[in-house]
C-alpha cells in the first residue's frame, strides 16, 4: 500500500515536472498562435529606437527590426501610480511591418470615464514586440507625469523626424481617474 502511494507520488511529481519545466527557455508574455514555444534558430525582434512625444494625445514612436521578418504584435503594458497595472494591449502589426517597423502608436489620454486625467497622474508605459514564434524583443520604458499647459510643436529626433511617419495603431488602454468623486 505504501509502495503504491510512493509510486503514485513520484509519477505525479514527474508529470508536474514535465509540464512546468521550461528547459531554461524564457517564457513570453503572449505565446505564438497555437501556444508553440519559440522555435530554435529564430531571432527575437529588436527595438532600435523609441521616443515618446507627450501631451493629451501621446505618440510613442518605435523603430524595430526582425531578421526573420516575422514581427507580429506590439505589446503595451501600463502601470499607473495608485491604480496598478492594466491588462496589456496587443496591437497586431500589418504585414508590411514584419521585417522593419518605423511608426508611432497613438494614445488618447483620457480616463475610462471620458474625462481628462488629473494633473500629476503618473504612469509608466512599457513597449515590446512579439514575433510569430513567440520571441520577445527588448523592452523600452517611458515614465510620464501628466502636466497641463500648452506645448509648442516639438521637433522629433532622428530617425522619427520624417513628416511621413505612419501610425501603426492605437493604444486601447483607458486609465482610471483616481480623484473622481
């Protein structure tokens, strides 16, 4: 009886070990379609340049490359001081951006109630890219504090100083206004 319990325990331990061991591989935030782990010999995308132009409409400029030409999603993760982390936003990339991406993400900064956010609202935005096999790029991080006032048109740094930079998509994360009564 005890031997059967020990054998059952060891069998369950082996099953759990096989199920939950990653073999030393990094897990991705969003695995590729079908849940297939990243394939050996594939390369992760690389974000080469990033810049954020702030205001009530925030534009986050990103340039990235993938030697495998299989970039799939831009992942946006937002943390708001006092509110925590919001669910990640996943922006599907059009096929022309699979190998090289240079464009901006637009985020209209209003609260989930449709109100302008309180001055002093602090957020941190994390941007990364996931390719089709599930490889994750490096991550760029933008801390931001909302301040009021009219800003002039700022000049964008290279390589984003071209007036024909396309919009890649919209960030669809609605923040909570902590001071709403």
